[in-house]
């Protein structure tokens, strides 16, 4: 996942010592409620949580801030200077931004909702509480949406390389093929295998192998267009979806990837139109066969995945075949030892 940075605190709202005490007090009371009720905790989110509470304090009206500062800093209602009405939209936008960061960090809509309900109860009891409560409600909506987006992104991303995964490949290719059919356009799918990854893992360790995968994905991203897709299907297997691209154009693209310094890889291509508009799985299988055909030509005889799967199935079938006599079955030309 791409790195996130918390929004910088506006210079117009630098915290005083009492303000820090109040926000920390509210944070402590909130975490105490979370622990007391047995509410689930997400990943470490101290920085994002504190930033959201600061933004909440900044977005509230002066009266509501005075009450909260007094309640959670351990002293009476603290006088607060009136805030310019023109700054309210900017401050509330900052709250939404901070809530989005916190929700993405938590990454669970359920946890967000459970914890924010406890926060709302804390700030909404007493005078002026409903004003803060409405702000918490808005922050809850934003944080929940952000957590949902993060969850969905994780479901369709490869955790090592950050590129899309097989689930995303199947979803995206289905959409692109439907678009090709409507617009009568071509599309190419490239199947890629990293060469010698097992040797690297065995000789230099899996960390070195991971670096090889990362270098390949980084080079592909530099070489491809924004509308092209890179997907890790598993292990050393990748796929690239090239919309509006013929097989010849796809070959040019792969040559560019090689020239840009990608780790050694083998590839094969299949296009929507040249294959007669097949289903996504069939298109990938054709590209996969082309990959192994190319590898057999350039590096010696190596069976395709389909052939290896077939050979494994034949071996398993022969082992499971009945032997009614209970004796070893010999080839007709073989003689007993």
C-alpha cells in the first residue's frame, strides 16, 4: 500500500499546553471506555487517533471547546476566544481529512463504528454536547468509508509488491473484455515468469528473491501506460493487461521492459481478437502456453504448466488404478528381477 502522511496542523491552530492536556485527557478517557467495554482494537494508531482529536477540537465551536477542555484537562470551563466564521469550513475539512487517515489506519469498518460510538457518548453528554456529537457523526462516516476502501484495496492488492493480485486480475480483465466486445477493440494479456527465482531464493535467501520481484514490478510500472495493469498471480507468476494493444504492440512493450533493466523474465502474449474472443481464463491459458513455447525455443525443452499438470494427473491416475491380482504390474517387455 502507498505510504500515507498525516496532514500538517494549521499554523492558526498550534496547541497550547492546556490544549494538549485536554486532547490527551479526551484520548485517555476514550481508550478507557474502549478497554472497559471490550471493544476490539485495531493496529497501533496513536498518531492518527491524536490527530483526529486535535482536528475535532479545532472544528468545534468555541463554547463546545471550552466545555471539553475543562472536562478533560481536569479543571473548570476554560475561556476560549471566538473563532472566525470564515475558518469553520476549513477546520471541518481538516477533521474529515484526519478522520480518513485514522479510518484507513484502523482498516476495519466495524472497529471504527464501535469506537466512534463511544467517543460520541463521551463528548455529547452535557451542555453543547450535541454540537460536538454532530461533528463526531460526520467523522464517523468519513472514517468508516476510508476503512472500507482500505479493506477493499487490501483484498485486491499483493502485500509484497503492492501491485494488484489474481482477484483483481479476474475482475479487471472481465471488465476490459466486455469493453472490447462493445467497442470492437483488441486487448492483449501477457503472462510473465521470473527466471531463476528459486535459485536466488535458495542461494541468497528469500529477501533477495523479494527484491527481484520488486524490481520487476517497478520496471513494469515505469514502462507501461497508466491504463495498463500489472498483476501478481502467485509466486513468480505475473500478468499484464494491455488494453487497445495488438500482440505485435505487446511484443514492443515487453522489449522496452527488458531494455529498462528488468530482472530476467520469460513472457507469452495472447490477444482478444486473435484468439476469437475467449473467456478470461482461456485467454490467460493461451498466453501461458505462449510463454512456455518461447522458453522451450530459447532455453531448451521445458513442459508447459498445462503439460506438467496433465503429467501429474496421469501419474496419480496410474498409482490409483486397481491391481486386482495384488501383485506388481510389469511392463509386457519387462522381466522379473
